[in-house]
């Protein structure tokens, strides 16, 4: 094949690769696309070579995206072909090949209903990763890249407002963008129930079943609301089985663990528990601050004092929804009063919303006494130079709790722990965050100590 004389092929492929990296992100690019080589282009077909064991999958999943990026750089419509692999790719054909011929190449995908509209702001790029959600994020990205192969089912568990729905929409957006024709359907249990009831009343149950059972990826939000809906539970059970047995991907969210769904049939609870159960914990201070900075950047919020975000992150700790809501209220108050977004304005707004009854009067000494009692050490040992494991871990956890539960600065916390500097406190908080990811006992200790400290505070103020 002859290469057109006016094209610098090496430079063109570099530009195509750069576009691909920007679109899919560094991690996905490095895993799947960095090894691709461009062998030739004759003006109509771009010939690529990849790793032999992943070449077919890459062609199916990213073929359309590669064609789009290549066309924008080379200035003409084209097709891609892998050397020694699949012929020119068409997105629908790729999907059909991957799914074992479940749908013919020319057959149109089912038309999604209004429930399948994914929020474009709910993407993986916009999801802030922290110690409390790292596993849920990684698992969600994995099932987006390899539906039906990574974790099936994936069960995301968290209280309201911590990002479960964000991750569902991120999966949907990713599959639609890079899935090469893979069909994805999203529904809340409420909309699933309403759809089912309507199908019964209009005698269109077969159409209802096709709408959900023909999806390659099914995303169901708030499965706790299946409780006490006998007919809906029965239909959902059969839908779950139909998809699971044919290798389709299921992702479910819930505000409690599968075993805690006591009003849901045991056979469904067992299926929910059969895959990966990933929980999401409330964000720590550093994650909350990053979330606020990202939101301020996206919404072009002009801050008179950057410490405003630190104040909000320190005051609002329950969930992401409340955190962003606090920032929105501050901005709204600024718009109404024309006052700058500074610490004075923020304090006025936050004091009316979050009077800070739990955090304002918790002292570092309260934290130290609770941690020392919990681990069987003394407060003096927490402040001592000792690096023994029986002391160092409780000390790090106490510093972390002091940072989360008081308004004390890092230098102030360090002084309370034997005159340590702020860098030592920062290091301790980071160590705790990393340990919480891999050590369930550490998470239990943190939760129990938080409840104890807040309970003690309530006893003192009552």
C-alpha cells in the first residue's frame, strides 16, 4: 500500500495517540492502547498491530473511537484493520462478535426509554477518588472496560449521597462512548416496578422482558426498594438470572449490605452477594477538599479567599451531596447579596446550615482519651517518642480523628502529640487512609471510635 506523499505518518499517529489518551484517560490508554503500532495507511484503511492476545478485544471495544480520532487527524473518513486480525471494524459488528452473536450486525439496538439518559457530568473523570471509594471506583471502571468478565454482579453499597448513582452513570457513559455498540440500560427499582406494572396492565410483558434482558449491561439503582414487592421481586429474579447466565453485566446499588436486606427474598440476597460487594465510605477531609476544588473549577466560582473551601470541607463531612449543597448555598448567598465569597460570608451561611454542634466542642484531648482507652495504652504514650507498633498505630489513628473531628490545624495537632510538626501529622493521616482500604479491622476501629467520641460529646452537652 502506498502512503500519500503529503502525510508525515509518524507524526500523524502520534497525534492520534495523543487524542486517544486525552479521551480515555492515562490508565485505560496504558493498559489497552499504548502498545498499538500503526503500520500503514493507503488513504482509506489504517492498518494497526496490537498485542495478539488482546487485539480482537481492542478492535471491538475501541475500533470506532480509533477511527474517529484518526479521521480528525488525517482529514478523511477511513476504516481501521488489524494486521493478521479482524477486518475493517464496524461498531455493531464488533459488539455482536463479542457477545457471541446475540444480535445480528444489522439489527438495531432497542430504543432506550427516558430512564436511560445518563448525566454527562457523572463520568469517571469527574469522580474524585479517595480512601473510602477507591475499590468501588476501580471495580466500576473494570466492569466498564470488560462487561461480564470482571466482577459480575457488582454490588455497590453506601448510604445516600456518597456517589453510587454517579458511578452507575459513569459506567453507562463509558460503555456508550467506548463499548462499540454494547447496549446498556439504567433503571431505578421504582422505574423498573412502574414499567413492569404498566406491562402487566397493557399485556406487553414480552416487550418489557426484551427491554431489560436484551441489554448487555444492566444498571439498577436502589435495590433496597424491592422489599415487599412480591411480583416485582419475582420478575427481577428471573431478569437477573437471564442476564447472568448469558454473561451479561449487572451492576446494582443499595444503601445496605445484601445480608441486611431482610425483607428481600433469600435467593436474591444470595445472588447479590455472589459477586463483588464494594462499599463506599464518607469522604475524608482531603477528599472533601478535592471535591470542592473540582466543583469550583467546573462551575467557574471566583473565591475571594481560597480558605473558604477548607472551611466547608472541615464543617460538612456527612456526604458528597451535602458538601456540594453547602458550596451552592454559599454561591447563591453571594449572588443575592453581592458580597465576596470570603470566610466571613461562608461562616454566616454555614452557621445557619451546619451549626457544628458535634465538631465544634470536640477537643484533641477527647480524641486522645478515647483512642488510648480503646487500644489499652495511655495518653502519655500517644505523645511519647515511642515507635512501637502497639503505640504508633493508635497515635496515627488519633491524629487522623483529631484532624477529622476538630477544627485544630495540623501544627496544633502535632503539638498535642508530643510537639510533632505538621508534616508528621499529615503523614499519619495518609497512612491511616491507606490502611483503611486494606484492613477491615482498621475501618471497624475508626467507626467505633467515631461513634464513641460523638456519643461522649453528646453526654457532656446534654
